[in-house]
């Protein structure tokens, strides 16, 4: 059992190192490469960000439409002659900048989510259009005739909108027209207490010719530069369809091959990052859409959708609608916004366990109004649920502890004859009716729940910048004074004292080093996670000490 326990802890360390390596590969190194690529491209650096984006005539995957569009003329990208203005829109939750060039959202601040808890007036910028951090929405109509894409300029009625008291909606119309009589109105609708933005295209065709186009919308971004510390969370494109409710496609996958799904009923396309999501949602979930993703020079990445082709005979009109969710991964809001969008709160393969745990933690929070106490009480409930399994494990360890003097005698008697020592040790286990695996199996049964709770703590935005008490004012940040990591190391040390000591001196030395190693390791973890482990260890020590004392093994 000693060997198994040692290998188990070593396994945890190896997994941790692999996570660190994955984080380096997914964040630090690609960012350095992107910076070098960006610095070496002088032409791109001198142009507005929109010139480095995907051109729908070339970069969107082909799809069958009712009107042939296979040989379309390229869309003009001469931004030198294009003029644009910025439209400012502010609701109770978001602060938005719309560029009349393309009529698209270029910047979006989340007013309820500051970057740092100590700086409440600096909100998280989910969308931005700078060279160092580029993440925007692009949309338009793709046609074999004149039609507004995200390279064309719209006209606006006014440049500032703000949600007033008593109002529930802000409507922002943008206008584009041709001299031949084709008029397009692109309308945004922002709502109070909502991160959903509705987009509506209204086409009035008086051009004398039949108008055919397909609406498209896409997110375009570069690789993230946010530092996720030691906790790896997915950043990339995600898609949903009836065949695959939640499909993740990371940037490396898009570097290897473009993503394309056609004939998808309903669904959505999104770009996600830790705590936040930007999603494109067709208004009609019963129609067939196409979703796509692509890498552009291994620097920028798109994830988007094509809506069904719309047509308007001369003298007629047509329209298309979709919505965008641009905000935090708050489970209740996502659940209402679109089917399966709540899966972007990515609990991984243990969602079936994580979701009930999160629901219970939310219920506790309603009683305590403190997420730190919610973690503490949920940890207590988990320990109570596994009380009998843990008791069986600790009884086995206590029995093993009672055998420590006899095992020491065997070690002295057989010296370096490991084969004989192991044979006599197994005979001793049979004589005393002790299963050496009895202390490990109950722990392995509990591991899925512990891992599920880990992902609840990592993924739940409700814990972001949530205070606990005293010096702990952000459960997702490191403990500023390292009190919890030290308490964790001490609890691990005392728990070792209750376990049978390894017979191998080398193993004993390694086990003694683990509390120090894990104290340093956990010093960089979010305090909410360390709080969970400290409470779990303290409860485990209390239960193990009671059982060990009861069996007279102390």
C-alpha cells in the first residue's frame, strides 16, 4: 500500500507538470511567436485592424446556396478611401463601440466585471480592436451583386445611445444603400439586464433586379494574452449542433485544418475563454445554418455562421435575424439564451457530477451570501456523503499502522532479501486479515467527485473576485499572505503522521518532502481551491484520528 500511495502522489505531481507544459504550449509560446510575427509584418502594422481579417469572398468555406456564388468578385478592401465613425452605446451591463465601417461591434466592456477587484472602475474588455488584443464581431450580406459586408460603411442617425431610466431597450439602426435603389437597414437591439444583442437585417429592393445574398456573422480574434497561472482553461472556438451539442476546436486545430459544418438545424458558434463567452445564435433554431472556423496566417482566428440565403424580388423586401450573447458565463443566463449554451461553463467529462454540486453550492450561497462559506459547507457535505467509505479506508490504515512494529521486525530479519521480505509481509497481511489495498480503493471511488468539484471551483464565474473573510478578498486569486497554502502543508504533515510509515527509508524521505513541495505548489493556486483542500484535509484528519484512536493504533 505504501508503494501505491507514493506512486499515486507522484502521479499527481506528473499530471501537474503536464498541465504546466500544456499551459506553456497553449499560451506563452504561441503568444511569443505571434508577437514576433506581428512585429515582422510592417505592412499589417500600419493598417487598421480590419485589414488583417478574413475576407468572406476568399476565407469563408463554400456552401451550396440557392443562387450560384462560386465565382464572386473580390470585395474591396481599400480602407484608405473608406471613412468610419464610432457609435457609443451604453446599457446597465455593457458599454459598446460600433464602427460604422462594417457596422460591427469593435469594443465591448462588461461593466459588472472589473479587471481587478481593487479597481472597480476598470471593466473587463471582452471585445477590443487593438494590435495587441484583437477580438471583434464582423457581419454582413454576401452577394454576387452589391451588398454590405464588414468592409462597407453604414450611415447612423446618431452617435451616442444610453439606456435611460424606465427604458428596457435601445434600438440602433444603421443604413446602407446603392444608387440603384437597394436599401439595407442593420438594426441592433440592446436590452436591460441582458447580455443578449439582437441583430436584424431589413432589405428593401427597388433596384430593378432580383437580390440574393446570404447573411454571415463571425468573431475574429488573435490568440489570448491573459495569464491563466497554473490553472489551464480552454480558450478557442466552440460550436453546437443536434449531432454534437458542444464541440471545442482550439486554435492549433484551426491551424491544421479549417472547420466546416453545413445543413445544421439550429445550433450556435462561439469563442470562449475563462469566465466569458461570445456566441452567435440564429434567431430561428428550426432553420438550417452553416458554421465554420478558420486560421488566418496562424495569427488570427475566426468562428462564425452563415444563415440561409435570402431573396428579394424587385419591389419586394427580405429580412434576416440572429442574436449574440456577449458576456459572462453565468449559468442561468446561458441556459435561457440558447440550447446547450450553458455547456460553455465547461465542467468537462464530469459535468453530470459537477452540475449538481454547483446547484448545491448555489443553494448554500443563498443562505450564507458568501461563496467561501459555500465552499466550506459543500466540502463538509461531500465528506459526510463519503463518511463510510472514508471510514473503511482509515480503518485499513489504522490496522496497517498497528502492524508497523512487526513489519519493522521483518525488515530487520530479511535485510536486503526483498523477495523474501515481500513474501513474509503478504503472509502477515493474510494472518492479520488486512487488505493492503483497503486504504486506497475507497479514495479512488471518491476521486471523480473531488475532480468534479475542482472544475466547479475553476469554471464558476460566481467565484471570480468573490471575497471570503479577513485577508481573502478574491477566491480566484492566490492567497496574498500564503496562509492557506501553509495550512494545507501542515494538514498534510499531520495526516502523514496518522498513516503507517513506509518501510523503505528512501520512500520515507520522499514522503516527508511532499508537504513542503505541495505547499509551494499550492501557493500559486486560487485561494478557493486551496480553501477546499484545507477543509477537506482537516475533516479527514479529524475522522482518521478518531478511528485510529478507537482502534488503539495511536
